[in-house]
């Protein structure tokens, strides 16, 4: 056999071996276009079916893990609520025991009303229009002062953190006034404003302004400079950076300051009402103390606590809704 014949036989043999291979392992240059597309489709399908196949092998239906996580979170939430309710019941039972027995264990519980007297006082108070008028008056004061403080505090915090010139001018003034308790400004408010109502709103504003301003300032300074540099590299101006980088980035810190500011505002508005108010929950609570109506005093304290809890919970709820990317907000949703 000649050399040319042997070469021809070898080529024919290689071609037969190549045709005998599966389409998936044959070289791409000898496969047809239909075979290539079919092989790619089978590969993509195998990759997509991999997780589902593993789940089927494990015996878990689709979405079982997500359902289990939601169920676990729901169960944990129910347990927390039950623990909270149990703690309140234990505290109420301890109060009842100490007041009924007129206990004097370091503290004098013989002067405090029992739960029955507090319940009777609550029933008599909530059925009068004066109680709801006081509650509405306190809510108007707190919401007005807190709303003004929220706007001014966020604006001032961003300004002093973003502008070196504004920081040099305003920071010394803020730091000089911030250590002064807001309730100590009552005499100044009485002298500045012609009406007691305006003075109480001013005290509430001063109490909430500084926590909001400080938390906003720290939040702005804690933002990564890489975010702003990236926006400026893409052609964004100062206004674009402010609205799309700074304000969304500082929202968690801002709402932390808002939550603290709400609590401080309630402390100061109640104190201001006790000193110079004519209506309000704080004023009515103090008047009840002066006439030795102790059940009414406890009713006023409970009312203040419930109002403070509701407003603080509202601030936290809004914070979770506007920051859905945070882990805590995702768990609560």
C-alpha cells in the first residue's frame, strides 16, 4: 500500500470516529449549527434545574425555606409580644400587692392608689370633654414644635457638615446653647413670646432641635466620600449629590435623631405645661397633685406614657418605611 493510500485510510478512520462521538463532545468546528444550539440549550437547562433538582432531592417543596423563615420571624415576634405583656402584668400585680398591703419597704406605697382606684379615676376622666381637650392641646404643641425642629435640625445638620464656612459660623453658637436644658429656657420663652402657647412650642422646638441636628451632622460626615466622587465623575453637580447621595444616605441617622428628639420633646412639653400652661396633660396632672387627687395623677402619667409611646412608634414606623434596604426594616416587613 502506498503512502498516499495509508493517509487516505487514516483520514476516513478519523472521520468515522468523530461522527461516532456524542454531539456534546465533538469539536465545535465539526458540529452543525442546530447541534450547537441544542447542546447550549441543554447546558443552560441543566444549570437552571440544578437548584430545583437539589431541592427536590432534599424533599423540600419550592419556597419552603422562605416560608420557614417567615414563620420563624412571626413566631419570634409573637413570643416577644407575649413576654412584654407578661412583664406588664407582673408589674401591675406587684403594684397591686404593695399598695393594698400599704407596704413600706424603703419606699412608701401606702400613699399610692391601688389598681381599682386608678381604674375608677381613668373611667371618670376619659368620660369628660376636658380630658380630650387636654390631650389634643398637648398633641398640637408636641407636633408643632417637633415638626419645626425636624425641618430646622436636618437643614442645620446638613449645612454645618457640608459647608466649612457655615460650620465655622454656626457650630460655636450651637455648642454654646446645646448643653442648656430646654426646660431652663422657660423664663426666656415667657419674656420673648407674648402668649404662653408660643412659649411652650418654643420649648418643645428647642428640646428636639439639638438631638436631630447633631445626629444629622454625624450622619453626613460618616458618608463614604467614594459615593460623592462617583456621582461627580459621572457629571453630577452639588444639587444632584445632595438629593441623590446625601439625603438618602443619612436617613438612618436622621431617624435615630428624630426618635431621640421625640422623647426629649415630651419631657419638656409636659414640664412647660406644668410651669406655664393653662391646658394640656402636664398642666392637668400637676393640678391633680395640688388638690391631692393621686389617682388622677397616675392617670395623667399613664396618658403621657401612652402618648409618648405612640408618637415614638410612629417615628420608627416611618423610618422603616423610608429605609426599606436596612436589615431591620426587611425583618419587620
